[in-house]
C-alpha cells in the first residue's frame, strides 16, 4: 500500500471520528475535548516528522490538518472556543484538506 493511500485513509478516518464524536457525544459534556484535539494534532504532525526523518516526503495535507487541529485545540483549551460544534469540527479537517489540494495543484 502506498503512503498516499494510507494518508487518505487516515484523513477519512479522522473526519469520521470527528463527526461521530461531535454528533454522538457532543463537546460540551467533555472537558477533554481540547487535549483530544491536541493529541490528534500531535499524531498527524509526529507521523510526518517521522516520515521526513526516514527520507520519505511528508504529507502536506497531513501537516496542514495537524496544524489546524492544533490551533483548534489551543482555542478550545484557552476558552476562545467554548464548544466544538460538528460544523467547526468538520471545517477543521475539510478546509485544510481543500487548501492543501489547491496549493499542491498550483505547484504543478
């Protein structure tokens, strides 16, 4: 399986997890939502750092989504964002993916 396929599957799984979490559990009942988003950011950015150190080109999409998740985590932890709604959660994943796709196409 190619790294690009693994990256796409992981981003789809992340989007599904985000949607399921916010729709089924809701963010207001969980004080751990900020640290959970921070964990997702660390996983996405960390895997790309490992890829880079291994000589494999890091995933632009994974990095951008990781940074967006980190920013959302920071906003949630500091109280700037009081609740992560399904719309905000999906936007945190979808908007960076679209941005990365546009940037990647502009480079080619």
